[in-house]
C-alpha cells in the first residue's frame, strides 16, 4: 500500500487558493459519495480508513478552514503565549476568544465541534462497514479496527480538551443510515471511553509501521498516558496522584523501552527536512508538490508573516509575556520575576540588529520572530513582518513555518509539508517530570528537566548572527557568532522544595512547547488558568490596550461552551439530547 503521505493527494478535495481572509478561503468541495456496496471490501474499508486520517489535520469538512486546525492555534489565543495578530478588524470572532468572551455561536467553536465529530463519524463508519467485509482476514480486521479506535480516541480527546462535557459516540450507537443515531446525550464523563480506545489500539498495533503516519503501539500508549495526565489534577489544582501514577507507569515504559531519542537540535522538530525523526512518536502528515497543496498544512496557512515571501495573513503573533519568559539568570529561567522587565524589540539604527544584550534561552529564536534576528533562514526579521504594529506588537510565531528550502510548492508558499509533531519524546519526558514532582521524586524530575535543557544548550542549534545586506532580503552569516546572548544551564542544585520543582517543570514545558497549541490546555489541566491568565492580562494589556477590561472567569473559561448549533441539532422528539455547560 502506498504511504499515507502520498495517498493524501487523492483523499483530499481540490483547494481554492485565494489570498484573503474570508470564510471561503481554502474551502474544499466533496468529490463524490459511495454506497455501502462500494466500500464493503478490504480495499473499500481501507479507503474509508484513509478518509478518517484526512480528518486529523482538521480541514476535512466542507466549509471548514482554520477553525478546526489540529494545531489549535485559534484556541491557544486564550493562553498567555499568543495574540490574534493581523489587525483589529480581521476575524473578530478570534478576538472574542482572545478576550475570554466565549460564545456558543462563535464559528470557530462551532466548527471545532463539527470537525471533530465528523472525524468520529468517519472512524465509526470504518468499524461498522468492516462487519460487512468478507475478503479480509481476522488479523487485517483487527489492525483496521485498532487504527480506527486510535483515531476515534484522538478525536474525542481533542473534544474533551475543548469542552467540559462533550458526548462520546461509539460504533454501537453509530448507524450511517440513521441520522438520529448519533444524538447521544452528554451526561457521562468520557475519559474512560477515550482511555479504552487507546488501550484497545495499543493491544493490537505493531511496534513500528511501514506506512508513514500510521500509529504504532507506542503512539497509542503515549496518548493513553496523555489522557491520564489530563486527569492528573483536580479543578482546584490539587493532584490526582492515582491517575498520575498510572501515567507514570506508561511514560517510564516509553522512555526506557521505546525506540525514541531526542534529536540533537531543538529546531529539528520544526523543519520539513527533519520530519518523522528519532524523537517523533506521532506526526500529523502533510504533503505538497509543484502542482498541488491539497494535503498541505493549510489550517495554519493564515498564521504566516505579512511580508514577502508569504504576504498573508499576519495571524498568531507572540505576546510580550512569552518573549520575557525566555530571559535567563545564571543560565536558568526567572520563574517568578521574568515579566518584571521586557525584552525590547529595538534594533541598532546602523546595523538594524537587535540591541538587546541580556541573556536568553536559545529556544526563543526558534519560537519567536524578533526584530534584528534571522528568521528561520529567510531574512533578518523586522517589524515589516507584522500587519499592524500598533495593534498586536512586534513579535511573530515561527515553529510551523517551513524553511526556505521547502518553500514555494503547491501554488502558495504558506502551504507546506511541515508536519505537526503532535506527540514527541520531549513531551513524554516533561510529563514524566510533572508526575514525579507530585509523586515525590523531585530529583528524578530534575534529571528529566535537565535532559531537555541539555539538548537546548547544544550550540550547534543556536541561531547564527546574520548581518543585513544591501537589499532587504539579503543577509550574510557571521561565522562563529550567535544572534543573541544565549545563556542556558542545567539545574545543578538538588530540588528539595516541591512547589519550586513544580514551577520549574511547568515553566520548562512552556519554553519547550510555546506556540504549538498546548499552553491554554496545560493551564486548564493544572487548574491554574484563572490565576495565571488574569496576571497575564494585567501585564500584557499595558502593551496591547485592547486587552484592557478582559478577564478570565474561574470555573467557566477553562472550557468552551457547546455550540448552540450542536444543541439545536441534537433534538429527538423536540428535545435536545445535548445539555449546555452550566457555566454558560
């Protein structure tokens, strides 16, 4: 069978390339439909399974664009890492998310629900259709079901992050010919069902896969551990040590026995050239060629700099708060005082290079575009990267942006084959550190954090100093010099204070995974969102005045409201089967 990365071209529909930010941008029209008889064969059901895979990136629903993107960048606007960017009038529904004004009619929230449950339906269709297939062996059927259940667990996992009480729909309830069959009440906690899907997948999936993009047993175990980590804290921030112990057992197994190792350079987790590397456990696969970007990372296409060679659209800028978090003192993070003074965006008038000389964690310049610093090999970043400097400030995101060598195919440079590394070994390591802190082994937690910091300190991965050429896009690398004063060290003093250890581990997670769509949900699961985000609003609104007056409401804004459309459409006999979150 051809690799998924190439088959995506067939499975995805045609792409509408329009350089605007309207809702019809990147819409996909359905190419056709099949009867049950057409797909009740081994080849047919494998086609359905591949169709379910194409739902993972989030763009596989007619009318969808970036709303349901797997990077979750729209919803990470509610974190302390990211700002909407672009200008005030562009996609104002995102501004409501950024300001914690979550409404059940917001199209982004609506389409996230639509897309995830479309994916759930696709996986259930695979399983129920397989029951009619006669030309498949039992082993083949088990493998198909295992992959379908992995995907079903993933879609429901994403839903459980978004909503406090989403519904869980399994293959027993699902009937392709009965539109009423999926109107399942959201009256039970769905974590046990999510865990059961990943457990079932892990019991059958192989240790390795020949096809790029298919999950292995290790991937299923990693997501099972992640599900347990999301249950590891109560809403008041107290630890659920039973769940954390369950997660620790799995995480230890993956770290000790899995075939994974940290790549030498941090930035290799964000380049097209280094996809599916030794650190990768599961990646969302993207692909492009000279003729088509249909299978590209289109859901995050708008989140590119406003200048050439991208030219659109300026979404997903970086907060001053996050930039400040990368300051170091004696090589270590400034856990409590990082936001007291700003890392400025100023540059030297003559050289146009950054004039900030304070010590910084080197991961900053693989995460944030800063004036005077080489931006992912393209050119020296300046404020012309930003659509409206007065609105969302001078900093921009960059991890998802493809490097120059991978730019330009598929008709529009913003569409790339830069995979989304949704599950990596560094995540396993830092989740394990989180668990060890709560379970009392602070020294093991320190050892794990130092593994991550040691990799970050590899000077081969530091951004080099580049000087501006005569033309805006020209630059020269200065051999042996770095773009900033990078200073990072390990924690060499034993950890004896649990609170300090907890802060250090969580801070490390922010530095390692910033702008990857995880931060808001990390604050949610730790039970500290209200405290952290209200402090963030107070400081960030000094720079971004439009945030003044915003506030995060505890026990409400940790989750989003169920879309009113979903509630209305869930009606049976005139009564909705879905119930709105009482907080809304």
